C-alpha cells in the first residue's frame, strides 16, 4: 500500500485517502512504531479490513461501517 499525493493546485480530490491515513495514524499506529515490517503489515491489515471497514462508525454512512453500508446498498439494489 502506498499513499498517493498530488501537487498543490491539482484538482484531484484525495480527501477519502487522506482521511483514511489520518485515522490510521491517530487511532492505530503505536507511538513508538512497529518492531518489524511484518508486524506492521499484519497490524495495519487487521485495522483496515477488520476495524476500519467492519466496526468503525463513519459519519458519511450515517454512523455505520463501510462494509455494512455496502451490504445495505446491495440489498436495496438487488445485487447479491
């Protein structure tokens, strides 16, 4: 995973990724870092796929996690 950046003045809105990285850094990554790359990958993967996507409430989705919002959308649209 790599963080993308655009130059100042570019019209590409990177707000969703900026918000994700802000949450990751402020809520999850230990202040002293990780003992190894392997530990960092495992822990950050658990944060993204476990907590951030399945448990953490998101204001944009009326306070529900993204995975639940996606399931509701699929149910409403008839996609299985």
